[in-house]
C-alpha cells in the first residue's frame, strides 16, 4: 500500500485521527454557533476522499465508548438526546458511505439536525 493514501492511513489506524484533527481545527476556528457545522464540513470533505476508509473509521468510532462520550460532551445538550442524535448521524453517514457514489454533502442538513439536537 502506498504511503500517504487514505487507505494506508486506515491500515495504520490514523484516518479517524486525521478526521478528528481537521474537524477539531475547523470547529475551533468557527464562531461558537457554527462550530458543529464547521467540524462536520471538515469531516465530510476528508471522508469523501476515501468513503470505504471513512466508513471503517465510523465503525471504529461506534465501538469506542470513551471517544463517543467525549464527542457527546463536546456536542452538549441533553445527554440522552445527544447520544441518540449522534447515533442517528453516524448511522446516516455510514449508510451513505456504503453507497456506490456517496454524497455526504447532500446530507449536511439532516446530519446537522441530528448533531445539533434540532429534531
């Protein structure tokens, strides 16, 4: 496998780390009310470069309870609603990433609705 490809990053267990780094940087640079949108946009841009690797990273995230808890705390809001909303967003993204031509960008409004607890 060639170094520098998203597939190589997945094998080395780093794609999810790269997504987190970029999403975190984008969120920190955004205004407080736009942080979830900015972080999601950055994650989508990277995920769409290698949908299979991004889907695998989401599956890993789903199984990593400590990371999920930190992400839920960062999202804020009612803990039950946040857990449910995050799970829904992960499910939607995972399903889209498994399609033949994934387009997470088109799902941005739905993903934001779940992540921001606006449902």
